[in-house]
C-alpha cells in the first residue's frame, strides 16, 4: 500500500520496516543529543514577519497556548481592523488572564490622517510598554507593531530599549510585514511567512474564520 | 520626533502629513478596487508548510478565530507529542464546538516501529476523513498531516480525493513541513514559514508557552 521511492522499490515490508527503525533510531539519537545541549530558559523576543499569511494568527496561537499554561498575557492592537471579532470573542473568555488593549483605534488605511495615526501609534505603544515592563505579565503580543515602525511613527530604538529592559523570563511577540533590521537583530526567534499561493488571486473574497 | 528617510529629510511636518495623506489615499483606492473584484465565498484548503515555526500555531490560531464565529471544528493530531497541553486546555473549554481526535498516539520519533506508525496514521486519517466529509463540521485541522504524507504512510492521492469531495464551504487546514507538490497543487492558500533566526541555535531549550 505504501508508495515507494526509487531507493526502496523491491524491498519487502519487513526490509522497509527494518530500514525505517534504523533510520528513526538515528534521528532520535540526533534529536536527543541536540536537546541535551539546550539548557537555558529565557523569555524570547519573537518576530513574525513576511508577506504571507499567519503572522498575527500564529501570534494569537501562541497566546492561546500560553493561556493553557496559566500565563498572564497582554495583547495590543496597533492597526485598526486587523483584528477579528472571532479572536477577541475567545480572548474575552479569559478575563483573568488576558488584558486587551485595542483602543478601538490605531493606525488605519481609512483615515489618511498622519498626525492622528502617529498619536494613536504612540498611545498603543505606551500601553504595550507598560505591560512589557510590568512583571506580572508573562507574555505581550504587539500585533502589527512592525507596520507602525515601518512608517516611522515610532522610533525603533525606543522599542528596542524597552525590549532590553524587560524581565528575563518575559516573552514579547511582534508581528507585521517589513520587520526592521534593528529589531531582527535583537530578536531571538524570527519567522518569515512567505505566500506561495493565495485565493485572492483567483477571485475569492476575504471571509470570516479565515481572513478575519 | 519621526525618523525621516532620504526622501523626506527637509520636509516640514505639514508637508509630511500632506504627502502621507496622498499616499494613503492611493493605497486605499487600490485596496478597495482589489476587494471589489473578490466576490466568491468558498471553503479553503489551507497548507502551512516550511521549516520555520508557526505552522501548527497559525493553524490553531485559525481554529480559535473560527470558534469566535460559532463554527464547529474538528482537530486531528497526526504526530504524537506535537501538541501542547496548553492548546488542548483551551480547546477543551469549547466542547460544543470542538472535537479533538488525538488518539493519544500517532506517528512518533520514539517508537521506530514503522508498521505501527502506518496503522496509527491510517487510523488518524479515518477520523479526519469522517470529519471532512461530515457536513456538520465547518473546519477541520489536520495537524502535521504533511509528515505522514512525506513518509508515504498514507497515499497523497487518497487525501486529495477526500479534499475534492468535501462540502464547498468547508475549510481544511493541513500543516507540517515538506508539503507534497500534489497537495500544494489542489490547495487554495499555501504559506511557507521560513526560519530566519532560532533560539535553539544559541543554546536555549524548548519551553512551555512557546515550543509546547
């Protein structure tokens, strides 16, 4: 039943099983060895960037995972409309653990009012900063902060100073495309989401549960 | 206060604001135009692949978002130990909406028993298939299915046949590195998560809330 590769064609099921057991044993040994060298535990600065989907979604996924570990979490929205009512609905089920700072506002494509957008970005950052520096929070998600930094509404140096001042065990997640080099430099974990295929290209509109 | 680029050095705040308003107006017009061409609504086959972090996490993020829209969701674990107690804890808060099919087993690096792994993969797939073909589910997450397909524990053609037979509005999310070309071909949305920087490289061990 199993499809065979060039290498394994002609092998009996028993041979395939034996070959597999040997291979898995080696992989396991390599993994165990690698894990054994990892001894530090520390709070991470995590950046999800790139043009693909899943930057914020993976950030929220981490928040939900942390919830299950009893962590206290702050979530700050930097771009208006980037948030889904669905995510908010679930987050609001955990009022003891999650603080949402959405301002209802933030940067938006709708206003074309730069002065207002800068003020909103600064206000949102003040809230994020307070949670990053408050030791009672275990994790802070700065959703779409990269957009604000990219437009220079907020100096990246100010964000980096705060990240350097955070408690060692605190995790900070920053999402949005076009992450600044300076931020990538100080981050511990950086992932670039690349779009390989997108339904918008074939005329499918944004829909609930997927896009928002 | 705002950092200036080469182009904008020397401009007054008023000039910057006017320039910005003009630029945002153009972006908004382009976005509105693009959105207007998108009229279809359909269930998507979504693939999160690549070597980076966030493939499963973004999948779970979508599940949590869909929860907030009242959707009914099936979640199937194909690789043992890939799941976090944290994610499960949150999912279990929504028993009316979420069906978890973890089997407690599935493919694992630990056993080195190929025959058993194949059986587990097939069992997990039977459960996923049932939920994909059951019209009462709005979304099915097949977590780490790509791993199972990659090892040819399950023929990709069988998975594709089921995806083609699903109800038009149903969303199916498939995660795991090394997605097969045939699967990418039938998918609507494919994202590759690329690792730019990873803390394991600097001796930090896996830790709760982040890795598991």
